[in-house]
């Protein structure tokens, strides 16, 4: 247990390698070295932005603050470097980073971004989801799964990132 996080509510977590990234309501994102699982160590906080959601994959970590997603280079997890941000139309909670792409469910739209160059994030594609106040998205293989609250779960084929197609 990392007791120093008790001053802020943990809203979301992500894991990349031996590190846990915990989005905290008032403290930003806590970076925890979990190399020794029974003795995790808090190594730093990346920012003091409100921590709504967090996603990480490889050397990239993103933090959502509802109306924006901040992207960090975490090549050195103890010293993450802010590289870019994505301004959202309405907002998101949890989102997904998978490989060179960020998948963000921005209210009623699934948006896909190329993040291979963190200093030059590019919008690739988008698809209408049917609406969701608290949008979340998860990616597995060639599919993105987005909640649409009262409109259910929407599944998108994302083989062509520029043109995601709803399949279920």
C-alpha cells in the first residue's frame, strides 16, 4: 500500500513495465515503482493537474483532466517529460494508449490519434458512438470498445485507423 496517496482519491490506474501510474484527484499522477510487488515505492508525481484518467504503454503515458489529455515521454519513469496535449471537445475520463495510438472517447465520438511523435500528435480518425457523458474506451487487437451509457457498448473495427467502423 502506498499511504502517501491517501490525501487524494485515486481515479484510475495504468501499468507499463514495472511501473504503476495512478491518476489522483488532487495530486496529479503518482508514479510507483512496483519492481518488488510486495514493496512498491512512490517515485514521483508527474504534474499537479487534476487526475481524471491515465493510460500508459511502452514509453508513453497520458493523463486526462476531463477537457484535455497531456502526453508524457516516460522513457525514464522517474522523470517523465511533458511533450504535447490534446484539447477535447467535451471531455473524457478513462482512455487508452496502445502502441503508437491514443484512443479517446470524447463524449459522443471515438477519436484516434497518432502519437508516434509526441511533439506532433496527429488526428487520424473518428466515429460517432451514440453519446456518453463519461466516455471510456478500451482497445484489444483490432477492436475498440466504447461505452455509450444508455446506448450500450459500441465495438469498432480499427484496422483502418483513419476510418473506424462500428461492427457491434
